[in-house]
């Protein structure tokens, strides 16, 4: 197949074209609309292709003040008068130019990475359809797609066919917040009307390495961060399947046993690890997840779905509705001419809700369950390859119990004995290498301290574009950038 | 300018093309990626153009069970094996076909409507950039765009240059939730660690017609819905600028006086009405908004920005950070090689946060502040025109104090005296007309009961595509569909 380059008819007309007068819904705006969007698509296609070229930079870094001052005519200011369509296209080009290529094979910085073409296609369609998840009347197809996806995900988790409920929501933190909200309501339904003042002092359990969203939700919900972990009346246990830094898994069956004998709500935060459920080879890491009362699972992480795509799955049917409904009749009329149980608006703590499901559905169609499984396997093979390389090379050290986190030890530190002096100096290595990396734009990887461990790199694999050569490049680049530290 | 139709080179090759093997990041996937996305864009352009044709249907309604059974080969099921790229394009076409054209000039159903081409372009770019709002290192341009937009919006609200803070968040309900969360923290910072158990029984005030999100947030935050409105220790007043049904405005200055003398947090829910701030002619309806402690403003409503686009503005600088930060060092490192005050992740109750700002920024560039003002004025002119027409025509009645809500009175009811019998029958008129409307797909408008008033239509104007002829069409269509009731 050959690509036919777009003819530049648009440019020749665009001296002072104006979005308000020349694009749809203006009469006769159709041709100009097609021309403008085609130009944009050419820019976007260029960006997508460039993101996949290893020779291109991962980012073209500038400090905030540099971008704010305006670079080569790129101004962030909001004008009183319209800009021309031509200028808007330049703005689009500049926005991508000064941004970060999260789809680049050498972008390792976040749990979400990669640029799935089908996922992008799904998002383009979603934004063109421009509708809202609250009622069937404005989102018939998307609501059914959500139902199909949630049902599939619940069956993958291991719940029975007629069990469970769920929602897609804006990110894993909100999914986790739902789990606590529902657990609290499940044990103390009076909290909805009477508030926390009517309840005993509650406590929640979670591990040290669990995501901060558990504590943050405790603050938001009026439980208080102090009441996470310690004594009092326990009602909720968060088990993490794939911690943020180490990618570690809590023992789900053991936790489920305890929750069962003490009648506690068991939530599994599988925001990151949920993707492993798609893999026959790796899903045993989540054994016991089927015993959870609720599960957070973010397809936008290990499954490579474009942001945002995060689900909360709930085993007890009807609880989402009971807990969150306010029965606002003026929005959710019961006398509508269709089965209004498909109106999910009152189950949510939001009102309007973005369509996050279509891209996942389209990707599922494109890959099949089997294809998703292979993709996840590939991510884990990359992690294993990195681990092997790190073991082989003397410039690196690994924190215990981890296969994706590591220190680079510069030559000047290699002969130092372990101790606080070495730690103090090692702590500065990762930030300095990262700074050089960002300036150079060759690769991007995250770092952090954790507990008593000084700053170390964390390498995350969720990008299907990443190959072994990129991992080799990463290690070589770190050595190159850190040799003089 | 002439539109060059896409050549169908893609089709001739697409017998069994597979997303996993033939698109990027597969090697040699570039041409096929361009071809596939071009095909998709052709489908999307077709949808955009059709949405703007009055002769096309607003929706092609099917009941849930019909869509689930599969229509002419449109299957929602998730396969184990990949579908071909060809089939995925058919799926995309079908998804749009069975959906709702929220951009159609005769879609009056929701506060958010219209399909702004520049906004769509902004969303296409956003999803292609596929990044996250939590740190400057992965979202440099988008975070600065957010800063520029929030600053502009605060200055339009009327706050001083160095005053205020804010965030874009997933919808107006979450924006309103933030306002209560911040107010509670402002007066009782110990709530964050110790929970509601450490506080006196709090009360919040809001009006009967305010959005249900105020009550819902009270439930989520552990305050309890019973504690909205009544006695106890008041700390928070919600004033609505543009109620959901009537579009009514609370007297902001009078409420500000009371809040000032009792040291209460004043929040203005201007999710719907905030757009009027852009209009010199109408912004006086929000006089006093500059005295608020926090403001919810959804550009995705009256300003016609694609979903979702909602801001919470906060007058007190630093409060968002203080209230929500957990200082998760492993995510928000302080030793990064740039000014980390641009990392907004710890201000938010989310962790990852979708990029909702670029489309608004691009639209602002495209229209200028003046253009947004004219667009808002046009919406209000449409409302005035509808009001005039309703006054002139005997088939309609209006609830008091409203210029966009109305009953259609079928011939059989016109001679009936006011009273419960007439009310009972009138209550069924709007749902039945709506049902016929949905079947026919000619126009879409919402209805609801409110207080003692039986079901009435609510006509909302936020769609710049809507002209007077569409309003005439709406009224004629209602008369036609309801004549025999």
C-alpha cells in the first residue's frame, strides 16, 4: 500500500481563514472543515510516525520559563481576536514539538506508555462522537460497550456470570476511592445520609507500598489518613496487585482468608497488575483475586490503552446504585421510552462521565483476548531481559525483591564501602542522570527513593514498541551520562 | 478549496490485515498506519458533515436488546482472535450509525451539545499526544496551557492577579466536590488526618434547585446528605449560577454578604452559567461571583467545548496543595531538574489526570475572547427567540420564571380546567412525544418534572449550529407528534 500525500490545497487558501466563519457549522463550511482536519491529521500522522523512530528524540526539553516566554513564535497567550486557521495548525505542530513522545520505544517513565494506533483511532472517534456516559438516550452504543467490557473483565477476574457490577472512572485513584466508599456504605449504609459522625471510628488496612490513593481517599471521604493501618473498627483491606515502584504482589489468598474470617471488605488494587490477568502464563500472580469484593483495573497501564481507561469492578450487584443514587428525577426520569436500567448516571459519583470504553473495545476487537495476552507476555519478557542484563553488568545494583528497579553506580563510587557516605552520593546520581537525559531527550525513565533506599531508577514495561535493543540503549545511555559523576 | 477524496488504496490491500502485525510499532507499519487512520478520518469527516445536515436524523434509535442482539452484522462481543482492520472500520462506522449526533442543530437534549471543529481537532491531538497531567516532565506544554487558562478564567471571574488557584477535573460534579472538600479543610484542617469523627456535626446550605452533586458530594465526603440544608455548624454555602432545569441564578451578592458576616465558605456552581462571563451583555447575571471562595465553571457546557472540560477555581492560593497533598516522594520527587511547582499531581484528588485543556486553549485561540462572547450571545438570542415563539403560540404553556421550559398542550387537553386530572394527563405528554421523537430521530429534547410541576420540556441552547429555523422545527415537530394525545 502506498501513502498518497495530502495535497496542500488548504494552505493556498488559508491567508486569513477563520474558524468561526469558514468551518462547520457555517454554511458552505464543509470543504474547509475537511481541508483543515486533513491538515491536522497530516501533522498527527507525522507525530505518530516520528514517535516510532528510534532516531527521534523522546522529548525536546525546555524549562517552564522558556516555554512561557515563547519559543520561535509559539505563544501560549489567549487572544481577544481569532487566530487564523493557518496559525492554529502551527500551534498544534508546536504543542507536539515541545511535548513528550510517550509512545517512543525509549519512553520508560510511566506505568502508562506506548501509542496503540487502534486505541488512538478509538479516541478520535470518541471525541468526534462527543457524548456522555450518563444515559442510554445519548450514549446507547457506548453504554452497551461498557456493559460488555465490564462483564468480560469480571469473568476474567473469576466472578460468576450473574455476579458483579462496575464502572469506568477517571483513573485508578478514583477507582480505589469507589472501593472504600462502597465498603463503608456496605457496612454502614447510614453514612450516606447521616455522615461519618454517626459511625464508630473506622480503620482501614493497606500495605506500606500500596498506592497513595488509599490514604488520599481516606482523607477525601472523611475517614482521615491516621485511620489507615491502625486499630479501631476495621472494615476494609486494600491488597495491591502490582505496587507502583516494585511491581510487587500482595498474597491475595492469605488476605482473603483473613477478610473472610473477620468480615472485612477486600479490595484488590490491580491498577497496574490487572493486565497480567490477560496472560495464561502470568495470571497466577493474582490467584485469589476472585475472592475480592472489589477490584481496580486500569487497561491504560499494562494493556497499553490510551489514557484514561480505568475500571472499578464490584462483586455485589446493586451496591453501586444504592450507595451513590440520589434519584434526581429531573435528570434520570423513570418514564422514558426504553429500559432505564441502562442509564448509569446515578451509579456514579460523577454526573457527566467521559467515554473511556470505546478505545478499549476497539483494541480488544483488534487484538482479541489472545493478542492482549501476547502483548502482556512481551512486556514481561522485556522485564526479564532487563533483569538479566543488570545481573551481568557491574555498573548496576538492584534493590532486593525487585526486577525492574536498579541503581547505576558511577566509577567514582564503585570502590566505596556501603554506608551513609556512599548512600548520600548515590542518592544524587539518578536525578543528575535524569536531568541530562531530559536535556538530551534520548530516553526517559523514572526514579525515586523508597523507605531506606536512596534514589533508584524504575523501569516500566507497558509499551509494545519497546524491543531488547531499546533496553540495551537505556543501560548504555545511563552509563554514558553518569560516567563522570 | 476543493476536497480531494481519499483514494481507496487501503481497501484493496485489506483482506486480512491485522493491527498487531501490520500497524506501527510493527516494522514497515508506517504506510499501513497512515492508510488505516486516513480511512478512519474519512468516516469521521463523513459523520461530522452529516451531523451538520438538517436532513439527517439526530439519532437512529434502537432498544438495548436490539443492539445487543446484533444489527446487520454489528456485534458488540469481544473476540479471542483479532478482527481484520477492514472489520474494525466497519465497527467504527456502525458505532457512529447507532449513536446520537450531539452536534446536530436539532439536538437540544443536554447542557453540552454542538460539535466544534476546532475542539474536535484539539481532542484528536490530545489523544495522539496521549499523556497525563500529573507532572511537568510528561506534560510540559499542557500544564502551562492549564496555568494560562486558569489564570484567564480567574481574571474573568474578577479575582486579583496574584489570587487563586485551580484545576481542570472530570466534570462539574467533581469540581463541586472539590469546593466542599476545600472548604472543610480550610475550617478544619485536622479532618485530613483524623477524619470527620474529630469535627463537630457540620451543615451545608444550598438551594432546592441546585445540582444534586452538592448532596452527592456530602455523601461521598462523609458529611451525610441529611446535613445539607439544615442547622448545626454551617461552613459552606453553594450558590448556583444557572440551575440545571430553569437556568436560574441565585443572588450572588446577597449570599456573599451573609457568608461574609458568618465566615462561611461561598461556592458558586457556575457549571452552566459560567459561560455568560464571556459575554459583556450577560455577565451581570453573575455579579458578585468575584466574592466567591471557589467557582465551578464547565467550558464543555455553554461554551461548546467537547466533553470533558470542567474547572474548579479556588481563591485561596496553596489550599489545593495543602488539602490534597500526601507528598508521595516516590511519585513527586523534589530533586528533579526543573521547577517542580509545575507538577500538579499532588494538588489533585486523582493521580493520573486526563488532558482536558488543549481543546479549550485551541478554541480560545480560534475564537478569541470576543468570539466566545458572540457565541454565548447567540445561544441567549436563541433562547429569547424560543420564548417569543412560545408566547405567540396557543399550543404551549410555560412554568413561571423560566424562559426555556414549556409544556405542549395537546388539543384534547386544551379545554380542560386546571387541576389534578389535567396535570395527570399532561404529565404523560412529554414522555410520549419524546418516545416518538426518538423513534423518528428528527430532534432530541429533554423533559422532567420539578417540584409540583408535571413533566415539561427543557430546551437548552449551547450548540452554535442551532438557528431560528431549528427552533421553529422543534415546535412544529412537537405539535405534529403530540396532536393525537
